[in-house]
C-alpha cells in the first residue's frame, strides 16, 4: 500500500512522521510524496493556537478533496482535543489520539487490514526523510510536559512526560547517519525535561552519549525551557558538533506577566543564562518566543517587554498574538487585551525584532564559517544554494554550475547582508 504523511505545526510533529514512515516501511508499505497517489493519507495536526486548529481543519478538508478514495487518518493535538468533531468530518476514517500515536502504523494496518509483507521479504530502506531532503532530521526524544503554563493547550493535548530510551535514540541517529543525514534536531514537548521518567538520565547525559556514540556531524536543539538547563550545560558546546544556537522561549519581558503565565524563569535569570552562553561560546545565537497581549498586559508591562527584547539582542523572535484556548487557565483570566491593541503591539515588536536580527546578522560579516547547504534553485540562469551556519544564520551562495553543494558542508566567507532581510551572502 502507498502511504502519504503530512504534518502541521511543530518539529515534534515532523519527527513523528519519520517514526511512522519507518514503521510502515518495515511492514513492506511504500511512502509517496503526493496525497492523490496514496492509498492511505495520514495528517498529524496542530492546535497550539486557534489559527493552527483552523489550518488543521482546512488541510483535512483539502486532503479529502484531493483523494476521496484514500483512507484518511488523523492524529495530533487538534485531533486529540476535538476528537468527536474530527471523527465526524467528511472523509475521516480513523482518529488516533496522541496517547496512541506511537502505535499509529500498527493501528492503521489493523483497522484497514492492510497487507503486511513477511519480515524476510523486507529490507531496511531509506525513510521518508529523503522525500523532503536528507540534510536534517528531527529526532523525537520525549513527549508530554509536567508543567502547566496557563496559556498552553499542548500540555493538555500531549499528556504526561514520556522519554524514549537513550539507546533507541542513538540507534535511530546512527541509522540516519548511514543514510547521509548531516544534522539532527532533538525535539519534544519538553525537551529540557528529557529523562525525568528514566533512571540516571537527562538531556545533558543524552547529549554526552550522542557525541560519544554517534558520528552525526551536527546536533541542534528544538525549543528548550530556560529553567531546565543545569549550570554546566554550556560546557557541552566545547564540542564543535553541538551547534551554537538555542531557542529559549521567554514569552514576556515583564516578570509580572511571567507570573500570570506560570513561567518558571524571571527576566534577570534569563539574561544571566544568555550571558553565560555568550561568554562560553563565541557567536552563540539565542532566539526566543514572545506572546503579545496576554490577559491583563498593561502598557508598563508591554514597555518592559520591548526594553527586554532590545537589551538581550535576539537573533530572531517568534511573535504570537495571544488567543484564548478553551481548557487553559489563561482563558478565564480577567482584563483581556483589545484586538486593536494586540495588533499595534505586535507590529511594534516585529519592527524591533527585525532591527535586532539585522544587527545580529551584521555581526557575522567577515567570518569564515562552515555551512550545510540544503536547498538548490535556479534564478535568472544562475545556480543558487541556501543553507545554515552552525549558529543558524541562513546563507546564500552562487557556485559555478558544475558544483553540486546539496547536503555538503563547505566553508564560506560571510560578505554581505542580502536584500532579503534574513539572509547572508557567502563567497
């Protein structure tokens, strides 16, 4: 049978697609890149915001229209939180909640009685990663979260924490290395909480083993809560295979707002953490998330956030306008911020974040750095490659047409900030 996998939302959803593809392939089924070509279409949905839920619904309807004859399977956070609604959607044949998604291939094969080839007839094959580019793979190391930030619906949808064994993660990475993968991203709902349910394990010890027991050239982290990092965490980055970039979500630059969010990090602690990272690792890039217009956010609190963002100097800021999510504590908080005010504040923060990013990119000029080239395209007869530096700056280069750089790591000089605002030119 031919299976098409699709994901919306976070890197964790992408990582789960890789695991599912391996499960289907091991049973003798094949992966296809287009939904109309599939016998089974599987969508991993998102519900982090109201818009994410709406996108999940729209994509669900589109996939059915593209291939009404296929079996349509839905999983992920939206499917878990709105299971009855999803199950009644036209064309949906099976809903697999998050609690059961580790068994999704088996459940799909059992439900639809898909033929399974005997193990002796199957050979280990390249997974679906090669359909989307083999340079980077997302590795699911854990699921769920023990914390209950008042705005977060994902912890409700994903449930309690569950960590994969270090041995299983190492085995998956070594398999990907044998397929030519150059970079992995460790992902989960609560990456910093990895190992909380395992004996003598933690994110720190996992990374130590990955550096010792795999040959993956590049290791990155998905979003990590700043309060989870132990005091000696940044000593790990003395190994150049660990990329000098972390996404540390702060969510607000006002401590009073952070308390209402039930965040476990104050702005002074966050600033100290960033200082430690930058002192220990040259050109360490810190990116973050900011929620605009959280209930009760005063003008003074908003100005504190702007000042904080300007003072830290983030390489990039993901900006979200707050939207209430039913089932979260924040949805019942008093003094919601007017939509017009949220829009105004969001625009102001976008302008500030762009200036901060431009200043960060300008600091990179003149350096010689290794770049993993990921994308190739032609423009006006010229061959163009784009890729990322170790500290996650996007770079573009124009090599001779006879040179194939895709999935290669080469060193370039960063010469100019492109007219495309978030891009550096490499020669």
